C-alpha cells in the first residue's frame, strides 16, 4: 500500500505539469463540465497500478525468492568446492612433505649403505690381498725348495755317480725295507 501511495506521489507532479489549456480542454469542459480529466485519469492509473500489483506481486516475489535461493545454493556449492579444493591442497602438500622426508631418509640410508658396502669391499679386498700374499709366499717357498732340490740334484748328479756309492744287494734290500715300513 505504501508503494502505491509513493508511486502516486511521484507520478502526480508529472501529470499536473503535463495538463495544459488548449482547445481540446475547452471541448472537454463542454462535454463533462470540468476543465481537465486529471481526476479520472488518476483514478484509472491507480486502478491499473493496483491490478498490476495484485496480479504480479506474488509471482515477482516468488521469482526473486527463487532466484535468491538459487544463487544461495550455487554460492554454497562453490564454497563447498572451494573448501574441498583447499582440503585436497592441504592433503597434497602433506603428501609432498612426507615424500620429501622419505626421499631424504632414502638418500641418508643409501649413503650409509654405500659406506657400509665400501667398508665391506675394503675389508674383503684386504683379506683377499692377505690371502694372495700368503699364497705368493707359499709359492715362493715352494719354488725356493724346488730350485734348491734341482740345484742339489744337479750338483749330486754331476759330482756323484753310481760308481761312487758302493751298495750291495743286502744293503739295497735293507734300505728298501726301511722305506716301505
């Protein structure tokens, strides 16, 4: 109702200013006995505005209420998606930090394993080197003995002949029985 009164007050000065005294108005005065048709037009406009308000007010209100609810639902959906995206971002950052920690741990473990393996390889090489030195010493000893035997055999075979040793059959049998027993 306040709107109708307000609308009427806004439109009233325009209508008053629009009416003027011309030949048309004198003919209207002759037919109706009034100088202007302002009052009937005002009544007609008020009736028209009231009908429009009566017919369109509820659908327009319903439209705007529905539009408001639709906008609110879309806004809530956007906020929900935004919150979901923020949660996913936090989760991704958390996974990223965890993976960085794991990567650092893997690097540290790999370095430690490399040191351990290097130590094992060094100790294995030292052991193998000691074994090789031991085998070399044994081979040197064996070669020294062999060369000594060869030298002794050579010296003995050159200097001593079978004619130099007097052995009879009983002495040879005696030596052989000692060797066999």
